[in-house]
C-alpha cells in the first residue's frame, strides 16, 4: 500500500471537510433555487395575466358604456321632435363606434330610418319579435344576443333603447370582433403568444386571437364557467406535458367572459437555463451572484420598492410623487417615465371628469336647496296649520278620550315639524351660509347627538318594536384661528363631515364619535373618528364602488374637487378615522 503524504492527507481532509460539503451545499442551493425560481415565475406570470385580463375587461366595459351613452343620447334627442336625419347629423361623431350602423324602428319593429347597412336592418325589422331588443317596458338600454348578418356573415350585437315620447326604438349595431381587436391591441400586441377568447352568455365565441386560437371552445374549458358567473382570477392547467396559465374576468354589462391562455414556461425558459448552469461555475458564480445581488438590491429592488410606494400614492390621486426620480437601471427609469406619462394622461382625463362631477354636485346642491325651500314654505307650514287646527279642536271637544287623541295628534304634528326642520337643515345648512364652517360643523355634531337620542327615545315608546340601542355622543373640537373659505370649499368640507357622521350612525355601532377641524398656516385638517366596529379599507379609490362604498366614493370625489387629500384609517373592531387635508 502506498503511503499517503501528509500534504495530500491535508488536501483530502480539506476537500472532504470543506470543499465537498460546500460544493454539495451550493448544488442543493442551486437546484433548490431553480425550483423556487420556477414557482415564483409561475406565480408572477399568473399575477401578470390576471391583472392584464382584468384591465382588458375594464377597457371593454368602458367602450360598451360609451356606446350605451351614445344610444341613450339619441333616444333623448328623439323626444325633441327632430327629424331622424337631424338626429343622425347631430350624433354623427358619436355614431362612429357602430360599424353595423344605427337605425330607428317603431315599437312593432318597422324600420323608420337608418344610416346604412340596409340589408342587415331590413332583416332585423323582419325578425324583430325574435330578437332581444328594447321594448316599452325597458327603462334602460338593452344588449341583444349576437346576431349573424346574413349579408356579411359577421356577428353583430345591437344596443337598443326605447323612447316613450316618440314611441320609437333607437338601435345601434357593432361587431364584438372589431371592438375586441381595437380595445385589446394595446394590452396584447400582435405577435404575443397569449391567446384571447371572448365569449357571450351562451358560451359562443365572439372573438379569438393567438397561437392557441380555435373555432370553438369546449364548454368545460377552465375559467369559462367562473367568468360567466361573475368571478375573476387565474388557473393553472396541465396540457400536453406543459402547464398553461388561464386568466379570466367577466364583462358585467353584457354578461360576457374574457379568457386568456398562455404557456407560462415559454416566458421563463431562457432565464431558467442560465440558472441551471450555476452549479458548474461554483465559487466564481457564487461571487458573481453576491455582486449581482448587491447590484440588484441597489439598482433594481430598492428603486422598484420606491416606485411601488409612489405608484400606491398615484392610485390615491398624488400625481406629483411619481415624477420624483427613483434611480436604478435604465429599465426601471423607463418604467417610471411610462408611469409618469400614464399619470399625466389620467390626470388630464380626471380633470375633464372633475368638471362633469362638479356640475353634477352643483346641480345636486341646487336641487337640495329647492327641496329645502319647498319643505319650509309648503310642507312645514301645512303641518303647522294642522297643529293649530288640532289645538282649536281641543278647546271644543269635551270628551276626555277625544281630547287625549287630539293631544297625541298634536304631539305627532310637533314631532313631524321638528323632523321636517331637521331634514331642511340637512338639505340646506343655513348655519354654513350665515355663520361659517366652524359653527355649521358644531351644530352638525349637536344635531347628530340629539337626533340619535331622540331616535332611541322614539324606539323606547314602541313596545312592539323595542330594540336595545346605544346613544351616540358626537364631540366637536376646533383648533387654530378660524378663517372663512370659499363657498364651494366650505360646502364640500361640510358635506364630507355630514357623510362621515351618517356612516357612523348607520354602520359603525359606535357609542362615541369626534368631529375635529384644525386651522394651520399651511393647511386645514378635518377629521371624523369613532369607536365603532370598523371595516376593511379598500387599497385604492377604484375599489370603492365595486365594494359598495358609494358614500366614500362621493367623499373622495368631493375632496378631489377642492384639491384636498383624503385618508381613511380603519380596522375591524378598532373604529374608523377619516381625515381630509386641504
């Protein structure tokens, strides 16, 4: 047997004790990293596809809403005794979205006028009673089932609305295939390996595009049933030894379903192959990996984290923060530039929308003032007169039972007068007009407290409907030197506080609430807080309406109209805090 030299023994021990375990550890880490990388990329592709399909469904929903608004406008114009040709001329620009043209039919389906496509509309008139078009009983526009044009052999969907003043039906036809092609091209450009399916409620294919395109779609195809039932999400499906990502989302206004499908491994295969080479390069690769991690953390991860926080602020309407540079590699900077450009376009669109919402809000306030005047000048005076008649009647009635009944009637009249006055003050805050915002907010807090106590009392005197309730105490606090603001700003802040306290009364089950306003040199802060049951705050204002928080959506819009920032803090069982900073 050969004698092992001490030097070789030392090298062997070094290899056995240090290099071999380290090598095995690196191999385990490398191959474990490959598997983790696969799972992360799989989840990332699924999340990306889910967001893309939801965004595309929202874009289709917006386009459909635009077409519904066009038909509604034409139905309104038809009540102004214009000729059909004048209506077509007036709405010529709006009607460009209907590539199947627009027509007027009477309630029996006879064709009265149309802008073109005579063969199609003649066929529609002949088959009027078998088609799902608007009828005199429909108050909203109606989407028809897909109709095959006997001339062009293309599918068309008709949006129709009934005009009662003229007893006509306005109908506009558009191709869902053209709509999908134009709307989805930005999210899914030509050459994308994502396959898109658009189906109607009967699972009929309206549009298909991509590498997996087929003329029909199996009724059991993943995601179809879920989307038609109103759900959205992502599924991972095994097909031919590969795994496909299926994302789905509903088109709620029509009941359609949007499905996308792609092989997720096609996205990650190049990077996965490079990762599998890691065990071959061992220590140099390990060192390079450390450098790459450091570089990635400094130039990619941290900039992306900063960009994520700015994107979250952008979702709440802070359009300026996205313009501050986050640094990082050129791709991250380019992404920030794209987000900044997107925010500019969104801001421009919101500015136009704010004008529209401002007009609606102004009209709403005008209507409230009109109702308040009518209640004060007519209804309250009539009830006061009724009360006086009852008082006169009490003097002439000798029967004790009759006098008691008249006394109860007088009490009811007094309570009705007080309720009407409270309603009038809610519709038209007179303290705001005469004494300013602080006095109006203080009176609002007092009225909320007294109103809640009176409601508890009224429940307690009804034995048949006795309910255990807790009185709500609303505190008010003002700090800083008060100063008058413009009428629009004061009214918006008052309505925000009013809506906040109404939400406390209706939903929070709180025993105490606070209304605070602070006047600083640089800003004005208003806060409504309670000790109620709280709720889960949506991540962005776009989720207010889908989650049923229409009051919060109105508060957010009012804050936006005056350039204020809205903050909502809440958790289940820990109360709610609504802050407005102007």
